[in-house]
């Protein structure tokens, strides 16, 4: 009996997690998982080599690596200039420690940058010494609150793509995403922040808020939005253009504000952290390339969908399962949306009511996003664990309860939308 492709894919994920636990080298683990799935799914040595080479030099991969490089450099330079410390002190001067821990990564979460959690990770370093805050706690808090907006923030490509594929107005999609966002904040507090002792809940007094550290972040958001709105033809031709322009503007702004010397820029450009992060992300894309590859002329992702349909799984479980599996195996929202939403829309049926369309679309998006949050291939998860030197498997274990609550609530929320509309 032939083993289903979906089973092979899930086993390759288990291999990645196991190898990472043994070797401690995530890029080696992911390469091993990618090659295992590639050969097991029917790719030969030459086909596997061609897939790796094509992905490594593709415009998408090179653009992502450039964006992540700029994020790391911007974060590093803001740290060296003292801006990050000033930002944290300013926030903590005005609000409580618990709120600060959530707000700092949430602010960075407004920026739809790949690996953006790496930008917010240094912000939580100043909380060392606070009871209840260790490297693992910082990893989970940073990772979760960095993504609370991704259910409906319009700067995220996955949100725009989901609204476009489903035919739902973007503003309506954003409004429908408000309850999941509120719930995400709530479960984050209950499972992650509430553990911080109350005696570490006091604000720092006598400190004036320095707005300068926020300027590079604001520049990224403004430039990103302006390019999206004013130069749509550029965005259509090159989807990474808004973020690249935004980050370039932020780096220039940072230099104008801080006057950092050439040596600090060279150190950031040649750092070991930068090289390791880029290597890991490259392996993530290589793994994804094997999932996107064709097998006998048919995309493997399509073959997996057909397998699930042939198993006789009803439409509603498929509407939840297909996006979840896509998110779990791709680790990126725009990936699971592009791979699964057309299938979901087809499963909803011809001429559905608005309530059915909205409810099932939100259910599919929430399910897919929870898969993304639990994916060991999620770039933000990888770079956060790498930054804090924490265990990938242990971090995922802390996120599972939060994701489970969101997924269950998402199901009932979809029923409410269907009844109301």
C-alpha cells in the first residue's frame, strides 16, 4: 500500500524536529527533512538538485534574504546606537511591565516583514532579571504578540490575498478579523503574561518618552503604505518592493538620526548571526520548494488535496484541515492562503450566502494561520529561537494551548457569522 503524500510530509516534519533536537543545527535538520521528503515523494537526485538550485537563485528567495538581512542590520544598529534601550525605557515609563512585554513586539507586528520577530526580540532583552522572564518566556511572548494583527491587518499580503480570492471586501474582512485579534491578545495574556508576578507590575516613573526610536519604524510603515497606494504597478511587478523601500528608508533615517560610523555597519554586515539566519531561511525555502514541486506533471500540494478528497473527508473538515496543513507545512500566511483558499472557495459551493462565504473564509483563514503559528518552518519562530538560543520543540509546546483555543473559538465564531449574515 502506497503511503499518502500527506503522511510522508508530516513524517518529514517530525524528522526535522528530531534532527534539530539531536544536532542543534536547524539548517542541517531542515535540509535533511527536505531531501527526505523529496526523495520519498519520487524526486530523483538530479530533480532534487535542480529544485534546490532553482529555489536558491529565484527572485523571491533572494528578495526575502535581502529583506531579512536589512531587518537584522536595522535591529542591530538600533541596538548599538542605544535606540532600542531608549524605546523600551520609554514604553516601560508609561505602561506596566506586563503590557510592555506585549506591546513592544505588537508594535513591530504592524510591519509585515519576513522574520520581523527578530526585530522585536532585542526589545525584550532589557527585561532580564524580572521574575518569571527567562529566555523561553521571552521567546514565546515575542513570537505570539508579534503576530496578533495578522488575522486582518491590511499590510499583510496574506490578508489581501485571502480577501481577493474569496471576493470579500477588504474592509469587511478587516472588521471580521477584530474578534480573533481581541481573542489572540486575551489568550496571550492568560497563558503567557499572567505568569509574571504582580510585584513586577509597576511602571517606571520620572522618565520622559523619547520618540526618536519609533521614527525608523514609522518610516517603514509610511513608505510601505505609500508605495502600495501610489505605485500599484510596481507592487504588481515586484511584491517585495514596498518592504525593501520601507526598510531602506528606515536604514537611511537611522543613520541620519545616529551618525553611526562605518565600522559599526561593517560589523553588522559581516556578523555570524546574519550569516546563520540567512542560511536557515534559505533551507526553509528549499523545503518549501519540494512541497511546491511537480510530481509527474502535477503539483504535490494538489496531489495531497486530492488524496484528502479521495479519503471521503466531508467539506467542513476539509475547509479547516487543508489550510491548517498548508500553514503547518509552509510556515507563511501568504503561502497557505495561495495554496488552500482557492480550494476552500470551491468547497464552500456555488453562489453561497454572504454569511456562508464570510464564516467559512474566516474559519479557513484562522485554521491556516494556526497551522502557520505551529509550523517549525515559520521564519519568525526560527529566528526568535535562534536569537534567544531556545529549543524549537519546547517553544511550539508553549504555543499549542493558545493555538488550540483560537482554533476552537474560530469554529464557533464562523457559526455565528453564518447565522448573523
